[in-house]
C-alpha cells in the first residue's frame, strides 16, 4: 500500500461533516488566520522600534511607544503569535493527512486557540501599556501570561501527539518535526517561565529556553512543513539521511545556548561548548537540505511552479546561513568583535523573519489555500519584496555590528575609550547610516505583506494550496511516535543539565567583594529594588549591558564581571546589545554617579530639565526620554543606576 493510499480522505470528510465537532481543516485555518494577524502586528511594532533608533523622539511622550516596550511586544507577537500559532496550524492540518487519522480533540483544539492567542495578546498589552515586562529576551511576558500561553502550547502538543498516535503505522519524516516542534515550544516555555535560579543562574536558564523557543522549535516546525510540501512532488527519500538529519538537529541545537554568554561571567569551559555544537548544527542543517535535494532531483521545475514550495526554497536557503552565523558568534576570536553589537539583531532577523518566517509563510499559503491565480499576479511580488527587504535589513545589522566592535577596539588602543561616556558618540555616529538602512529594509518587508493579505482576503479558495500528489514518496523512512517524543525529550534534558543546570549550581551564592561593598545592591533597599523593577519593565537592558568581559573591547569599563557580582539580584541583567554604554559600574564614574544628574538625564537625554543641561546633555544620544515616569519612579531608576558600583 502506498502512502497516498494510506491517507483516508473519507475520514477527513466525515470529521468535517460531524455535527458535534468543528472540521479539522477549519481548526487549522483558524489558527493560521490568527497567526497572520499576529504577523502583521509584530512586523509593524518591530518597524516602530527600528524607527526609534533613527529618531528617538518619534512618537515620544507615551510609555507604550518607548523602544523598551515596543521591542518585547514585537517579539511576543512574532515568536509566539506568528511562528508558534502557524506551527500549530501546520501540525493540525498536515498530521491527519500524513497519518490517515482524524484530528484529535478538535473542539479542545479550537478552544485552545483562544487560550494561546488570548494569552499572547493580553501579555503583550500588559508589557506595552502597563509596563509589566519581566526582563528576559523573548521572555518578557508577565508570569500569569506565561502560565496561559505555556498551557496552550502544552495542550497543542498533546492534541498533535494524540493525532499522530492514532496512526496504525510508523510516522513519516514530516510528522517527526511537526510533533517535535510543539513539544519544544511547550518545554522551552516551561523552562523560561518557571523561576528556578537567581543571579547568573537565571541568565543561563533564560538563554537555554530562548535556544528552544527561538531556535529548535520554529526550526523543527519549518522543516516539517518543508518535508510535507516537498513530499507531495518528490521522488524517493534517502533511506537514512532523514533520520540522521532529525536526530543531529535535536541533539546539537540546545547545546549552542552558551554562545550568548561568550566571554561573560560564566565558567570559561562554557565558551567551548557552543563552538563545537555550532559546527555540529552545521552538519545537521546540511543533512536536512541534502535529504530534501536528494528527493527532489529531476523534479525542480514542477516544484518551481508552486508558491508554497517557492517560499520553502527561499526559507531553506536562509536556513543554511543560520549555523554559519552561529559559528561566527560562537568562536572567541570573532565573538570578541561582534558580540553585544547589532550583529546579534541581524541573526535575530535572519531567523525570526527570514528562515523560520519564510517556512511559516509557505505553510500559510498552503493551509489557508491561496490559489494559482494569486501566484501569477501577486505572490511573486510578495516574495521579492520580502526577501529584498529582509536582506537589506540583515546586512545593515551585520555592518553596524562590525563597525561598533572595531570602533571599541580602536578606541581602547588610542585611549579614546569610545565604549563609554562622551566617546560613545563615535559609536552611535557610525551606526546612523546602518540604522536608516535597517529601517528602510524593514519597511520594504512590511509592504511585502500587502499582496499576501490581499490574496488571503480576496482569493482564498478554501482548499489546500497548489501542492498535489502523494503525501510521501515510496521508501520514506519512518519512526515510532514514542521513539521521537521520548528520544527528543531526553536529548533536551541532557543538554539542559550540562549547559544551564550544572553551571547555575556551580555559580554558587557567595557574593563578590563588589557585591558586598555596594550597599545599594542589597535587596532590602526599597528604592534600589523599585529602580531595578523599572529597569526591567522599561526595557533598559535591551540597550545597556551589565557585564565587563576580559577582552580589549571592554577595557576602561571597570573590573571584569564574575558570578558573585549578581548574587543579590533576582536575575543577572547581563543584556545583549550595547546601543548605549555598559552600566555594570556606572555608579563609579561621572556623571552617572550623581542621582540628581541621572534623574535629569533620564527625563530627557537630549534636553535635560533644570540646571543639569551643561552636565549631562547628550544631543547625539538615541536613548528614549523617560519624562512619562513619575518623579518617584525617576528617582528610583536613578538610584538603581548610580548604585551599580
């Protein structure tokens, strides 16, 4: 019996006509439509955040429109609303066809859409409007919102697993990735949301969760979509390459998490781990692409005529760059230049908007059923504008990152110290051009959504989009569901133990001399603690780091950071990019050692109020004005910054 004969289309029709359950396709498409809405919101908000770097006073005066609130809202919408819900939509639509079974628990699945979408939307409003940001990369939603969204992804994973479990045979390749992706979302969200460690351990835990949520989970969903769509037109799968690709991807990606902490205060051996496994991830990605290319040999012209497969091809091309860029960010020699610069933002755009985004768009075109007529007229415009705009934006970030890194090195060598104080204006001056180019690229990307949305509204056929044929070629490798789920879970747990649990425990709770000598760091100081909360909720840590590394780039910033510096903090606010100077020892230098001057500077960096104009006026600064904060909050935030000694 062939794979095509295995798919029981009457079963799908029976489910669709059942009087008590929603049709399985309608459940998947409802998730797809919600995902597209989050995509639009996420891209527009992300565009607004990019505009604030070019013109910091653009739409100023509103707390909700500050850079530190726009950015986390865009991440939540893009990562969980767009990529997360689209992964669920693809699993719900494709798994029944791959396995010949019905969608399990369709009413629960439809209700769960409200849970996930509602949790992401409500949490985003809480972050943007109410200032309840939790202070973690991609983990900004408040704890109550985390609980809602986390339960939603868990339910989606259970629905997908029960759907796959109903199959009488072993699962084909696409199903491994689709089921695995939802479990990676659920596990990653649980790890990121549950407070297990303080201080440096909190940072280690957060970065491991991010590696799952913004790496392995959306990558697995996208690859599953690629295998499903190409499987409809492919020839013969390689008998072993697909199995190698899946397990090597699951094994290597979680171990790359410490690359975010290269040269940071964590144990030195952690810096070697991401280098080794980034190279391993390169092998995994090559295996995925090689397996798909092997199956497609001689059929590329047929695939070229399909919109979803065209988006898959572009997504896979961008996906091939991901491990290469990760290797650059992991090697010590190159990371000493690009780490903590806009280079990391380029990687973020390459993955969330690029590789994962294009694969998710392929799923959207197929699941939402935008037909052939639209391909000939507008889908090509969508593809060209999206790819062109993204390329412009990503390249601008990488150029800006290299400029900043080499500016800091040159500044230290010349003793101009352009990594802090007045010298930082040279860092920002070099970023002006790339920031404008980045904004233009993102604007083009946003415009590219217009033909797609028009096609969705006006030309949806209600049928699968353009990819016809058997669901799997003959000879496709299969694996049992239990092996896939349990094996992937054990690999993730093993990686978690080594790269975040053990290092977090080793970090200990002994304060350093710096922590002991800084009274304002003690948790019992209410003003300092309120300032710390504002530092998180206002997103200050998106633009400032609090880690001094033992490399030439950081000379002049103060003593090198060690784990004991962070023991009195609920979390180590290490930061991830120096759009502004490092603040680890801000209270030990002028003028950031004066609460009076800091209050004035925070109120408006370009035009401080009162008699502080001459002391702290920085017309070249890109920092947002925090005049919307109350006097008490400004005092608390100033106390926190000046207390970082």
